[in-house]
């Protein structure tokens, strides 16, 4: 197998499963080069339904070069309502054309239809009894153009991916890695913060977030982070005030942590925990999620090294099945519908994996995670030993606690390829990353894929 890019190896991704050279090229020359459309799970009530039991008006917004949070804020401002009344199912990249659902509690359909922003088209969809929640979608459909690419390797890469997924025709299979966005697209350190939290090393978590300069950052930022590593963290008497003086004002989260350390002092673990808790709650959760994702990526890489299949179960594996009430055109794994595979059940289970009804899983480790048995279980335990954590380590306070779950290790998709420019069309279930497809074809720095 071909070794992954060094930046990917730092987040647990060790391999490409296709051997051919990459096509190179450039992504997102313009926003329209990256199109993503949410695939909905359920229908909605008609717009003329009684707003009493169905107070949420659902719209489908197509956004060009809009951040999801920025649009929600702009929409609430235009309507003159609280931002808390606007909800959505999934967060999308800004430099793209995205089509996604939003719900507005007690919204007026006529007013929503008249909303006019540059780069925004709004379509009224219907009404719902509750606001949209994160994950209220089956998946996403992508259409991605790659400019100035070499199309010669496309056929060989596609054939390798079909073979890996155990499929024929237009369907390809790929390891369901977590992409670089999970770890920080510019400076991939969120997993290092989360691993330090799991190890009960609160000072280490703060230093991992504040330090660790990256060549992609501006000089002033690199200097400030280097000062944390070289002059503050290693000192016996940490001068966090001097560090605060060096951090640019645009790094608001870092400065908030430093302010807390300066104001409260940094005498013990609780002080460092308090500093880390100045981060927004979603970022606190992301630290832990990124640590789990890093371990998951490591387990997938180790399974590739061991030569165990991804498209079929072996004795000891834990599989999950497709979710109930989903779409007919997209298989979505449901980690709550799981089954441990014993030696006498391998054949039966693999009849389901072959039909896309069951999926081999690996753990997103947490306090309630059950590890696999047999060879897969040995891999999971070895990786945890190498990383230096165990499931009980995720029993942490507040947003840093996680019970864990399991996740499919293989993602399959029908792949359509066009040329001039090279364009890939594919669908992925929610939670899977477009970069797992694109990285195999481009084989470039993952920071160029985001």
C-alpha cells in the first residue's frame, strides 16, 4: 500500500489503498467547483398545516460562499428574531455552493420567501413539530471539480477502490477515515488536546492548544506559540502574562485561556482545566471527539497493515446494520443496531455485508465502548496501549465526558467521473468525509483538500 501524506499520518491515516500516482490539480478555484446537497431523511408537513403543533417553518437554502453559522446569524437579523430560533441539520464549508435545510421557529413563510441575500436562494419546504437537530439528514451528495488535473491515473485508482470495496460496476469502497477537518484544517492539534484531557493532563491539554507552531501560520502566531513551548511550558515558574502579551488579538480562544491563567494563577490541574473550559462548549466536545477520531484512524490503519478485510467481517468483529426509516438510495449505518460476530455466524453476517445491509465497525472509544474480540479486538487494544489510553479515561467532567460508540470502517459510494474539468460525483452517508474520496485521487497535502 502507498504511504499517506505526512500530514495525514500525524492524524492516524497511514495509507492510501490505491497505488497509482495522484491526479494533482486544484480544488475550489471558485465556490461552484465544490457543490454539496443534503440528502433529507424524512418529509415535512405542508406549509398550510396548523402552526400550533407545527411551529417550525423549514426552508431549503442554497448558499454560495456562505458559512452556515454566518447565514443563520444574517437570517435571524433580517427577520428581527433571536438566533436561537434558527436551526439546521449540518454545518458546511464556506467556499462552496451548499444546499441545506434550515428551520425557523414561529417563522412567517411569506417573509422567509422574500429574504434576499447575495449568493442565497431560499425555497420553502414545509412545517415541522420541532426544529432541525444536528444530524437530521441521511447524508450528502457531492459534485467536485478539480482544475488542471492529470486524468491519466483516474481509471487505475477507480479500479483499486472498486476492488477494495468488494464491488463491481460504478461502486467504490474506501476506509471511512476521519478527514483532516476533524483535527484542525490549518493546525491539526485538536486530537492532541483531547488525548491530554483523557490522560488527566490538563496542563498538557492547554499547552497543546496554545503551543505547537505550524509553518502554515503567520510569523507572529508562530513566535507566540513557540514562546509557549520554549519559555513558558518548560519553565518552573510559568509566565503566562508574557505569553498573553505575544498572542495576536485575533486568536480570541487562545487569549481567553491565557487571561484565565493570568487572573486565577496556574497552581494546579483545576486551574488549567478552568482555562480550557473558557473555550466554547462545542470546541470542548471537539477536543474529545478528535481524540476518539485519531484512535479510530489508527485502528483502521492497523487493520490495513494486518490485511483484515473492510468489506467483510471476521470472527470477533462487531457489525452494525442499516438504520430504520432511512432512504432507499443511501445506506446509512446505525451504530445502535449492532451484533458481535462469532465464528459460526461469519457466513450469515457477510451475506448482509455483501448487500450493503451490515457494516464492520471500529470503536470511537468512550466509557461505555465494548471492544471487539479475536484479531480485530487485539488490534483495538494494541492501538489503545500505544496511544496510552483506555475507555475509562473518557470519564471526565462536563463537556469532556464521552460514552463513545462504534462507526463503520468502510464507506461505499457510486462514483461518477467526468472530464474537462475532472469532476467527481458521489454520495456519502452522514458523518463520512468527502476528503476520503478526494484524497485517493489527488494524493496531495490534505490541507489543500479542505
